[in-house]
């Protein structure tokens, strides 16, 4: 710690030596009673704090802090974050030179303190003109396991994963949309900690490990977005999964209205899942208790409260640290297995509105932007040299899909009709020339749209979801990132 660093206290720009740095950190430790240890490129302050008894705080108590000035350290940072509550552990990422790496993780003793830190410190001006970003830290404990034999049951997969890895808590398996006796060829494995999941991922390296004689696909599952309890207390929409594809919206409405006629406002069904909207929350909660585990058209359904997703420009929220006053009008609902967005590389998603209605279960794309500095060298490339994760629209994915399979580009044919209220409704039929002579000569969704962009996006997504898997060069990736429905 002999490097010289800028002291930003009170906005000053004086230089302090490594000795002064050490003195400031020692003073902080003496004042708080916390220990400080540096290892593996990070410096840990606390974890646990003095006098702590019992297990560490649960998930949801940690926040991520970004855009920290590189010459700012715990003696300045800790007092700022103590404003939100008691710190269990503060982890500052460090460079070999002694500077910090611009980000840190702060674990509080309760979830409420972590949420308060986000509210009061996100976009906080920590030095003149220097604003930090604070958001929930995603302590991922879940792995995606692909290429699982479809005849395997949840219990078999759970037992096998417990045999080959440690710390397994649960396995999430979704039945096939067309055959409820089979799984979809993938599962999510939940571990007791991020470390346990990371060790399992390292052990299950594709190409070196097999399950039931099959080479499996292993990756981090996209983390599920947390919804605060206050918001969930206002939800009056139920998420219903494991439906038969043939089950109609009217049938679902009738079944959920049996316990109280007139309680259901509307039903929105997509493939083998649906969202049931109630006029009152009390009726939604009562229906969830009554209907969970019931059979509709021979399928045993699972019913939970739908998780709301704010359909705001998320990247603007991250930059500004605030939400538009009108964001309450932009709430839709996402079911659990569809809401694992990554910061980079989103699945193809439809626009926020289709036919004048919000499209549920399709989270808004988060955008990552980086500054373009003068003199930055830019290299011309072809879009086909990229990976599929670089595209965030189904139209682009489909074009990329065809190119990677050495097929001619997809052909779009536009049709229209008129609704009862006089609106022009549009739909695209897509023909893939390379397979047009096969069992399916074209692809056309069962929904009409009011805009050209929506119609094309919907048709492309429908096509991607229904293409035979044997044609796909990245079908497992699509399965993981698109077909969680």
C-alpha cells in the first residue's frame, strides 16, 4: 500500500500517501471494531461484524455498488453506506496497484436496509460530479442443465444431481407443452449458496461430464428479478402454468370463476401458461388456494401470484436512478421461468404492446451502453460473425438462425383483416425455403397485430419456437433463453 492516492474527503484533491491510507483504514477498524482482510483481489471489511451471532444474512441483503472513484477507500465509503443500516460485510474489489477496481458489494443485516440503500444512495453524488450506482446484487445460486433425457422425472434428476454435486437444494423441471409425461429437456438446479453452484458448474464442464450417458449443457441460470413485498401485496393477477396447449381462455375463465362468479376480469393465455386477472386481490388469493393442483382438460395446473415487471426503459432507470412518474401504467406480469434476463444477450422479446394490450411475461430489454471515446478504433464486421446473444429481436434471431444453417433468408408474407371496431389488423406468414417442402411449409402465429413491427416480431418469435430442433445449431441456447413458457 505504498502507492500515492488522491484523497477525496470533502471534495479535496490533495494527494495522500500509502502510509496515510493505512492510517485511515486502521482508524476505521479501531472505531468500528471490524476486521479487514485482503484476498483474491478483494478487501473484506467485516463478515461478520463484531459480536455477530448466528448465520449470515439471507439472500437479498447485498447491494452492488458501481462507478466508485478509483482512489476512494473504505474510510470514506463505509460511513456513506452506514447511513442505510448496519453493514454485515463490505467487499471492495482491488487492483494489484492498490487502487480499487471501481465497484464493491455491501451486505446489510436485513433486506430492508439493502432496499433503503438502493433508494437513498443510487445516483448519489459521492464526490463533486461523481455519482455512484447502487442496485441489488444477484447472488446466483441456480444452474441451467440442458440436454437432459426427456423421460427423466424430477425425483430422478434431483437424486442424480445430489450424487454428483454438493449443496443441492431443489430441482425445477417443466413438463413438455405437448406431452405432460415428459420434461422439456432441461432443468434448473438450485444450490444452497453461490459458492456451491460455482463449484458444481466447474465440475459439470460440458464435454467432460455425462449424466445417464448423455453429454449435458451447463450454464448459469439467468437470475430471477426480485419484487418487493409491498408491490406483491397489491397483485391481483394469477400465473397459471402446466396447461394443455388446446385449453381455451374461456375454459380457464369458467374454471376460475366457479368459486365466485364474476370475480375474473379477463384471461390471457400464451402457449401452455396463462395470466388470470381478477377485479379484487382477495378473490385472486382465494382462487389461488382453491385452484392450485386442480385439473383442467386433464392437466394438473400450478397457480401462483404473478410477479409484476415495470415496463420502463430500464437502462434509463439505471443511469438516472429514478422511475418515471407514469411507470405505474407500464406494469405487466412475468412468470418465474420467463424472467431470467441477462444484462447482455436478451432473448427475442415482443414489443410492450400487442393489439393494444400489454404482452405479459416478456420483460423489457436492459441495455448496456459504453462511452465512445474520440480515437476509438472501430472494425467493420458482419452481423453473422456475432453470437446469437448479441441480438435482442426475434426478427434478427431468425435471420441469424437461417444464415448459421446455410439456409436462404426467411420470406415474410403480409396479410390483413379488419376488426369489428374497424381497425386494420396485420399478420405475417413466414416461409423458410430450405424446409418448405417438409412437414411444415410455413409458420403463422394465431394472433393479429395493429402495427407492422409487432406483427413481424410476433411471427418471427413464433417461427423460432416451432422450428424442429434437429435443424438448430443453437437450439439448446434458444431453449434456455426463449422457450421458458
